[in-house]
């Protein structure tokens, strides 16, 4: 009998919970009735020097020298309705044009060969939790660079169905290795553009480019002000966008269809951990440019210059006429002898 395994990605329920690293392709199917699946996982520890880095409270984010060993505590939870063993293991991931994408199953990579979990399987009652240590031992001969992976918590469904469901949740790993200090993180935000989609929904877009030396998870919010009649809108949160080294992506923020065309003063604040940028500009959702095109500006400038020359000529002519009249008054008249 052929057994198909369907991975169901379970969302963790706290702000510090691990990201599900959801692939960008087709959504996961729902489990058949009576099949209990579900796992939760979250990170407890963050480096002391990253207290202000929000990413380090959700993911394992660090920069270490070759030969360094780091440890992190995680909490795994059985979200199934019956007692089930929860498997805990590392697997490969990568960051590319599609963002953060995890490899199927337990696919290994170089980073996963450095990772060990305190216990590979933990039997848990429904909603029971267990704290475990995750250890990452970087070899002394490790080459510089950033590596990616996921620590998964997994619960398999029960029964002997031909389709077996697997629920799992994971914590992303962004581990930079190299001598000296951490490579810089940086990004650029392009101009803000307002458009309306085919359904008439207003959307603000901006192109973002990773100009640093570490992968980024960008999130933020958009605010609109000084709209028609003094209206304002927002802040509206953006969806998280993951950018690899040198990568670019378009951030899209859909807005309420009832918003008027504008113009609006827009401010977009984006951050990846403690790396933050803000972009501002005027947008409209009418499909027309906010300001006159450059050709119109040049025509207007030429008209102004031409008008200025005409006025200057008139002033000069008036001045010369005044001088001529005064000279005629002061010149003595010669009498005929």
C-alpha cells in the first residue's frame, strides 16, 4: 500500500512563536475527520546583545566565529486531541527569490549537520509542553557565510489511511559565520507608488532592495495623511517579506476600497530586527501622476522666462524715454540773432 504524507503547518499561538516557514506554492490540504494532528514550537532564548532585535526573539539569529558553540531553549507542544509523540529535528532551508523556503521532510544541509536536539521525540498529552535544548556547534574549519535551516516540531496523524497527515511548526535559523564583527544589515526603499487594481482596490507599492550582507525579514506599516478634506488612514501593517543577499522585492499594502483617490501624504516604515528605514512621498490612486510631467514643467519654465524678458524690455524702454524727456528740459534753447 502506498502512503501519501501531507504536511500540515500548524501556527503557534504567541507573539514569540516560531514562524511556520510556509512555502509559497499550493496550500496544505485539510486533514480528514477524526485525524488528530498539530504541533507548536517557540523560542525562549535570545542573545544578550540582541535584546532590541525583534527577530532574535522569534528566530535563531546570530553571528559567531568558527569553533563557537551556541545553545538555545525551545518549547514544543502537542496540539493534538490525544497523547502523541512530538518529533523534534533540524532540516534544511534556503533564502532565494521566493523568500524563505524550507526543504521537504528531513532534508539535511551543512548547517543541520552542526545541530543537535536534546531529545528527538517527546511523548506529550494534549496541550502539554516540554522545554528542550538546541545546540549548534560550528566547526573550526567552517567557511564564512550565512546559513539557513529550521528546527521542526512534528506530530503525525493516527490511523492507517492511505493519506497520512503530518502537522509541524518550525523555528527559522539565520546563522552567520565568520571572523570579526557581524556583517552589516541594510536595505533601500524605492519611491512609493499608488495604484488601483482591477477590482478598484487602492494599493501602495514600493520596491525594496537588500544592500547589506545578511538576509532580511521586512515588516512594517503604512500611514496616510493630508488626504481630501484632511482625511487620514492607517497605520496599515505590511506582510513580512524575506530578502536574500542582493535580493529585491515589491512590498504591496492593499487598502480600503472606499479610500478616495487623493492626493495623500504617505509614510512607509519598514524594519528587519533593529535595521529600520522610512520612506515618504505623495501618492494618488487615480492613475494620474501627482505632479506635472517634466515636458510640461519645461514648457511652463519657458513661458515664464519669455514673459520675464517682455516685462524687462518694457521697463527698459520706459526708463530710456524718461531720460530723454529730462534731457530735453535741461538743455538751453539757442536764440536766433
